[in-house]
C-alpha cells in the first residue's frame, strides 16, 4: 500500500496529493519562512515535484531567485514552496489533513529561531542552511 499525504488551504480551493515517502521532514527557522507564513517557523515535508499533484490555482511569490512560495489566491494559506534547482516541493505540515503525521528530523536556520521557542526534542540543529 503506497503512502499518501493529502491536504490543502483554509478555504479548500487548493488541494494536493503527495505519493510515497517524503525526502525529509524538517523545521526551518529562517526569517523568510517566518514572514511568508506569519509563524515562528516553517515545519515542512519535502517531496520531489513528481510525487505531488496539485488541484486548484496558486499565486506565487519568489522570496529568493530559487524559491517560489505558492499560496491560495483566495484565502492566502501558504501551502508549499518550490525550489527550482532541486525540483522539490516543501509542503507546510499544518496544511496536511493529518498534521500529526509530521515527523521532524532536523531544525535549521536556528540562528534566527524565535527566542521563546525552546527546542528540547534532541534533533540536530543547524545555525544556517541544512548540510547537503
Ligand atoms: Zn484557499
Ligand atoms: Zn526557511
């Protein structure tokens, strides 16, 4: 039985289905994610673009030349970001229909972690980008 992940935006106009296991599940504490999502961090599941089917329109914004944020044009939920160089989609964990399935394996950009966020889960922490 293939593993699948489904989810979408707040209004339901944008939905996705991801097939198979995520490449990784990580929490990004960078300022760009914080601002884009309006939250203290971005807990996201990385999939190859080829694993993901998207239904509905997205509006996009490039927060860096390589990274495009996709959000719902109606309700504004940031559902995933797309990295051009790796052809990958990073899906926000809270947009999943079953967000409790998120299993983080790492924190990165912890140099800009919000001071009130206490990390005591024992996972690796990287002050800047995750190592390749
Ligand atoms: Zn929406
Ligand atoms: Zn980030």
